[in-house]
């Protein structure tokens, strides 16, 4: 017989081990359930979009001189797209397509004039009220939605407070930021951006009128001219009215456009630019903290890296690429702080995170010999150019731990418009059935369940003009790109339109190609060597198939009101947001409460 107490000891030991095993099994079960829940429940959505960031400005896309560790780490933990394409090479139409999942031409956000963006918060153009944004779809699915930063999709239609184009009228529960966009006029009157050539003409005409009046006046007083006083006064009055009519808008851009809103209320007019970084960052972090129990959609639309490149002292002079590099590195730091807030609240594994830019870098942004715009890597062209890759190929980085694979690169053609369908799918939302949606659900591609993009053809517009078409053959590795129209670079061979500041879409400033210029992007992504029937046996077949796709695409287009028409895109005093009694519009309701984040 065993010694006294031995059996009790054995039972105790086995019971103890049994309980430990059960405990570990319970922990494992809970962990599995949490993982399953995080992958099947509605995730939080964090979308981050830079302004004018070049693809070649980011470390994980090949830049080894600018420091972007936070964006690079995001790519390391998730999926990086190498052929992510904007639907337009300028901010207003590109962001409209991003929000609606539709080519800008479908919503009236393309332009047949040289004014291809919204120019005023006091204009009547903007994202139409009948367009359904992804924010609206997620809002209907119980998401709390917010936009922090840049909007640039219009404000009012008929009065200064109808807010018909406002973010809150397009599915966002909360808005904090600029209804317009940063321009040089927000900082000073030097190096004007807003219709600089038009302003120069108006100023020249005003000077000519003033000189003419002065000449007539001297001639009248000295007896050199036989002219009536009534004619001189009438001419002077007409000249004065002409000057007032244009200077009342362009002379006060800082007050009309450079304003800060919190929902419908103006917080700063004009904005205090030195606080912009801290303001945007604090609002983004605060929203995450307030809505950590989710689900939420947070769209952080950075004011970086658009000129005038407002950068805090902490980052000035710290990069190897001047003020532009400083601004890029500061934006990367902001990305890191926002991701830290997600991690701090324990939301990392249940947050679908995305980073991109609205279009390529602005090559013509210069001041004397200093480059103030981005770098688009090996790709030709840049901002404003509808067809060349440099204007439309942008970063595309996704992270969702446990759902999306880590450290993965996908070379398939994708679009900014795809975010619309993707987040609607994640939120179990219902997309509109009464219109064409051009975006596709990216989840099967991101998760590796399919190997090829759903995009066979992609259409590259410059305003309302189709400049190029991309064809990704499903049964081949070939990736064809046909250019029907290309901008004429100024000076010739420079790769940009330095004389005009931005390339045009039509007229004498472009070259039409018949037959189209054809490139195989799979072997020539820099678009250096155009193909011909002599060098490519499939030339005629490829061009014929692309032209048939263009005809089919055009059959899906329907006439819509043009939001960027001359009337819609002119400044109207009665539509101007004003925190005082117009025209005395200035206020500061923010104070210094946001500075501690820096």
C-alpha cells in the first residue's frame, strides 16, 4: 500500500495540472474568438490622404534620402500596391472620384476649361448633393464618421449658409479643417497660385487703364487733347469698377479661402497657418479617443505636402531636400502619431488602415531655383497631366493585422476609386444601384484570394478630355497604355510645363496622336519607348481593342451639370462664408489650445 497521503498528493497534482490545461485552453479559445470577431465584425476605417505627394517621395517606394519611417512601417505590416492610380491628376476631381467611386466626368466634377479645380469657398460649384459618398454608406450602417483636414469639394449653392456641398451634407458626422486647400496666398501675396496668369493679366489691364486715364487727364489739363471731362470720368469709373470687380476676390484670397471650420462654424478666418499641423493632429487623435468603442470612419485629409509647405520649427531644416523634404517628414511624423493613437486604444487589430496621395507630385512648384514640389520616381510627368504615370500613380498602402497579409507587394492595376466599394463591403453597406460605380472591391486581391485585379481598362482623363487608356490583358502579362493626347512641355524636353505652371488639357498646349502613342508598361513603366507597328506585331490589335473599350465606356456616360463651369467657379460675395459682417470677416476661436501636441 502507498504511504499515507500519497494518493491525495497524486490527486492534487493531477487536478492542478488539469485546471492549468483547462485555463490555457480557455485563453486560447478566447483569443481565437477575438481574432474571429475582429475579422468578421465591422472594422474601424482609417483613411489617410496626402496632398500632392509624389510616389517617389516615400521610402518604401524607393526613396532613400527622405525619412518616412512610419509610412514604411505601415507597408511592412500590410500590403503595398505599386500600380495604384488616381482618377484625375488634380485634387478636386480626384477627391470627388475617391469619395464617390466614380470617374469625375460622371458627377460633373470634370472641366472643359482651364479651371479644373474649385477656386473659391464662395463659389457655387461642388460635389453634387445627389452623389452618395462612402461616408454616407457607412453612416447608414451605424458608423460615426469624420473628416479632418482638407475638403475642396465646395460649400454653398444659393446662400452663404445653405451648406449644400458641405462634408456634413455628404455623410460626415464631424468636420474639422479647410473647406478649400492651402495655396501660397494663405501665407503671403508673393508667388501667387490662384489663377496666377489671369491675375497678372487683370493687373496689367488695370495698369493700362490707369495709365490711359492719367494720360487723358494730363492731355486735357495741358490742352493736348480735345476730350470732354465726362468721357474721362466715365472711362475712369469703368476702370475703377473693373479693378474692384477682380481685386475684391483675388486681393483677399487669404480671407475668402484660407479659413478653418468646425462643422458649420468658422473657427479661424484667416487661418493661423503655424497652428495647422497641431490642430489637425489633435483633432484626429481626439476623434479616435472619443470613438474607441466604434465602429468609426476617420478620413484624415492632410494639408501636407501642398505649397506653401507650412512646416513647424521642429522639422525645419531637418531633411536633405529643403522645405519640401521637411514637410514630407513632418507629415510622416503625423501619420506615426495617429497610428500610435490607434495602438494606444487597442484598436490596431480591428482597424482597416489606408494611406495614399490624391495625385502625383507638382513638378512646376518652384521658387527661383528651389524645388517646392515632389518627385514621382521613374515615372514621367506629374500633377495636372492626365495621362503620364507621374501625375496619376500614387502610394497605396493597407494594413489590417490578422486579416491582410504582412509585407506583401501587389503589382496589379488598382484605383483610388476602389476604396469606395471596399469600405462599403467591410461595413456591409448597400451601394447605389441607380448609377455606374467604377471602383472595385479590393479585399479579395488584398487577401490573396485572387491574383488579378478586376480592372481590365482604366480611363485617364484630363478635365473632360480623355488623354490615355490602360489595358490590363487578363490572359497575358502585358499591360498596354495608349496616349491619345499629351501635354507640350515648356521648355521642350523638360518633362513639365514650367512656363505656365501647370500643363493644359486641350488647345495649342497639347499634341494629339493618331495613331495613339502605345507603351507596354510591364516592360517600360517609365514610358520612354513608344511602340509602333514595326516594333510591336500586336500594335493594330491592341489599338483596335482599346478603341472599342473607349466606345463602350462613352456609352455609359450621361450628361450632368458641370460643377466647374465658368459661373459655378467664380467668386460670389453672397456665398462667401464669413464669421463677421461681410466683408469684415475675421475671427479666432481656436486660441492656443492645440500647441501642446508639438
